[in-house]
C-alpha cells in the first residue's frame, strides 16, 4: 500500500519515516493536525506484522489525538508515533536516543509521550536528545503517571452523566460496573467508593480483582458476566471494542462512560446503544484526563492546574450532550462536531499572526 493511498482523505499534514540501521530503529511519526498547536501523542512500540499495519495504526491514532485534544480544550494538535518491533528484544539506549533525534528533527511540531510498549524510562532517554517529550517522572519536574488524572476525568464525566440521566451529580448509591481494574480502573473504583457509589468489577488479573474486593468492597464477577450486571453505569476501562453487536443487547445500565480507547467495535454500534435508550459518553471526551495532564507538563507542571483542567471534562461532556440534543445526532457524532468546530474556529484565528510570530 502506498503512503498517499493510506493517508487517503484523512487530511494528515505530514508523515515522517525514520531509521537508524545500527540499532534497528524503524519509526513512523504521523502529524494529523497542528491547527491548534503542536501535535501531541504517545509512541507505541509494537511488533506490527508488517509496515502497512504500522502505518494504518499511526494514521488512525494520530487523527484520534486531534479530536481528543480539541474536545479537551487544549492548544494542541494531534500526532502519534510507532516504533516497529518487539520492545522486549529490540529496545536499547541507542535505539531510543536515535528515535529522540528523529523527533527533534521536527523542531517541536510533534511532542511525544508514553503509550503501549514505551515506558517513563524511555521518555527520560528521549529527553536527552530533544525537549519535545512529555510524561517525564514527577521527580524530574514532569507529570508522572497520567492514570490518576484519567480516573479523575472519568469521575467528572460520570457526574455529567448523572446530571443528564438522574438530574443529580451525586454518585452516592449509584452502581457502577467497571470492566478492568488496572491503573485507571482501580483508581476509579477508589474514587467511586469515596463518593459513596457501589462497584461491580471484573479483570483478567485475579490479584487485581481480589485487591478491589478487599480494599473497596467491590463485587467481583466473571469476565463475560460483567455485561449482564444490573447497574446505573457500565464503565469500560480495559480494552477497546468491548461494545459490539453481541454485548450491547445484554447491557442493563442507563449510561456508558469509561476510560478505554475506541470502545465501539464498529461505527454502527453507537446506533445500537442509542436504540436501547442508553446514554453514551464518547470515550475520547471521557478519557482526556491523561492527555490534559501531559499537556500541562509542556508549560511547567502543576498538579492544581492539571486537576482544574481535568475537572472541565464535566463541562465538555455536558456541551457534547447539549449538541447531540440540539442537532438531533448521537453523542459520538456530537463529540466529533464539537472538536471539529473548535479546530475550525481557533485554527482560523491563528492565521492572524501576532507581531514577530513565525
Ligand atoms: P492497564 O493495562 O493498567 O489496565 C487494564 C486492565 O484491564 C488490566 O488490569 C488487565 O488485566 C485488564 N483486562 C485485560 N483484559 C481484560 C478483559 N478481557 N476483561 C476485563 N479486564 C481485562 O491500562 P490502563 O492504563 O488502566 O488503561 C485502561 C484503558 O484506558 C485502556 O484502554 C487505555 O488505552 C485507556 N486509557 C488510559 C489512560 C491512562 O492514563 N492510563 C489514558 C487514556 C486512555
């Protein structure tokens, strides 16, 4: 597949291929949009079966970052990078630093961060070659692990859902089924418990299930059983594509809001959810806490500022629900419209250069 064919009509600005033969680095950086600011998005280090698969993934993910940052109200565009190979065998200091130099060559048009297969230690190595990296350890002036802020953002989203469905932001007494109690899901369960909600949980890791049951009194259920649980909100916090033709008819909830990326298996699944009268909170609006936290780091990290910005997910999601009602569209379409409207309006504002601006 040719690169231009793969890009198609998705309006990416630039796709950069980088190599370092000595370390075996093969990387693709996709800049989808810089209309609102530098393209920010993590680096995925993954053993893709072939280059086409890597290219398709980086193009898809970078576009998703444009929408996520725009909907979060950030002055950031969307980008993403992939390193092709198995991190367990290919990772070396030379490779990561060579990758840092590829990022540096973009002069700040792309800012990287952690993603699947990369670690905070990789970010520290990248920072030795370029300033265009975020998600450094807290002790080094960075923002540290974004997961707690992502969980905080899901809580803000759950309050917006509560306001819409039950006319109250109070989560006390609500039953929330959390699919996946990993870094985000476990912190979400902690926050829900503190807010007086009940949690029903599942996870592929029995130790995580036992911890949540003992520490927060969560009710554990089987991996497949979670779809049949009677609850107020179903919260996907594990893998993507768990909302599909098989699972949606089984759900017994009033709303869906969780941290997982790409929750809908296909474009038609949102209609299945709407048809069941379930309110869907679009994933890229709900799970923006992590990117907001990383964005705050790019101009000097402060947890207070990060938290205040993450809490605005309540307002962003409420505006998405308003747009959906006003325009007579589903929340997923409304969220995309909300993000694109901001890119259009603010992106065009930036055409007017300030004195001295490059
Ligand atoms: P994680 O790997 O720490 O947690 C995922 C959990 O899901 C693990 O405990 C795993 O055992 C469990 N799991 C795996 N398969 C499962 C299954 N079939 N059913 C139930 N549980 C299963 O990841 P995380 O950082 O907590 O992220 C969770 C989701 O949120 C991911 O989709 C991620 O892309 C998304 N997300 C995370 C962040 C963040 O800040 N960490 C930000 C935005 C989006």
